């Protein structure tokens, strides 16, 4: 079986989708032959979109797998395509006209053409069905897999048990949905070091300084250095207001760190009962959740143990076999 995987033009600050497929490629059975095809242009304007469509049309294969916010490429690759849609964030942002165009070009048309569609959570599935109700019958939920490369070291139970006077709290992401501002305000007065992964805005820097938060920030961090910060931290704070999945939850649990995350879909589905769930819109709730994890040793250890069990749901070989079933449906 030969499969062409179409991916967006590489960017140093957006590589989570690429890392995901590297993991899945490693996990597939040997009889599958893959070719990764990177688009030549960013999808920022009509010119780039048209060039990408022509490129994809000339390079399409027997089975085409499209992923990474380039849904429209299915228009060029045609019916023999599996489309993976991670979330519908693009369809709910911007002006009325922009949202209308995105919903047609990124969702309605591709969902009509693709023979099969996968998405990474039940929440994303509901969103896709809302914008492309005609495609309900061909959508399947296949979660993201954890990346074994993340497990450079595993946190021991003894390490999880003891918390220093000034713990490190890791916060992945600085975009609006990552909820950094509320998290910063929630930590005001708490003796900790906040480690932020992502490029800070001027407003976020001002807020950190005004509230006298001890922090470090890193941008374009190599994957293994990111894994090292998961190891060094004591709690991962991920009270996001919008996600298609929530990879930091299982990345933290794979290494053995407790997670504070949002009690909304899909974070509560990804974490199950293995994370401290908080109201992401309530700063007091975020603070209480972080304090509970830091101060309650028994609770903290239970989250670590449950987290290690939870990540088994996202084992790469298991999820690769689910994609294999979808490839067969594309050509059958």
C-alpha cells in the first residue's frame, strides 16, 4: 500500500502536526509505503492557495492523506483522499465574510469530496458535523498518539512526591485560547517559577512584570528541549479555552507530571479522571487547582499514577492500525 501524506509548508513555530505524523509513520506496519509531500506555499492568500492546489493536483497519488489545516487540498487530490481535520478553530475566527469563506473552502467542499474523514476528538467531530452535516457518515474519531521521543526520561515516584519551596509550573502556549493571562493572574502572589513555551506578546510581558511573576519564556524550542522542561517542572498548567485535542496533557502524563487542565471538551475527555479539572474562565478555580496539586502529596501522586495509565489510550501502534483501516476504505 502506497500513501502520500500532504503537509503544510514547514514553519519553525508550527510543527506539532509534523511531529504527530512522524510518530505514526514509525508505528505503521512495514507493508505500508509512505511519501511525505510538503506544500510549496503558505495558505495565507489566494495566490498561495492556488499554487498549492496545482502542486497537489500534479503530485496526487493512489491514496492521499491530507492533514494540518490544509483541508482545501482535497479539492485537488480528489475522492481517493483521507482528510484529517484537527479542529474547527479557523471557522469560528475573524470577520463574517472570512468565516463564511473558510467554512466553504476548508470544510464544506473538502468534506464533500474526501472519501473518508478523521478527527482527533468527539468535540471536533461535533464541530465538523455542524459545518459539514452532509459528511456525518464518513467521519471517524482517531485521537492523537503520544510521541515516544518525548520520553527522554521518566519522573520517579520519589521525584513527584517532593515539591520544593519554589516549584516550577510549565505553561505550554501563548495564543489567546491558551489562557495565559488568566493563568498569570491566578498565580499572583504564589511562590513559583512560571515557564512559558511560546512567543510572548507585549501585553503578556507587561502583565507578568506588573504582577511580579518570576518567569522564563522560550520560543521555537527544539522538541527534546521541550521534553526536558516537562521533566524539570512540577506541575503542567493547561487551562485552555479551546482545543481540538490537548497534546500537552498526554505529553506531561507520559513523562509522569501532574496536570491541571480545563473541565471542558475535549480536555476532560483526553484526561478522564487523571488530571485536576478546573474552570478555565475562573482565575480562582485555576489557582485552587494548582495549589491542590502542589500541596496535597497523595492527590498529586494519584494523578501521576492515573496519568501513566491514561496515556495507554494513545499508544502509536494502536492508532496507526485505526488509520490503516481508513486507508483500506479509501480504495475499497
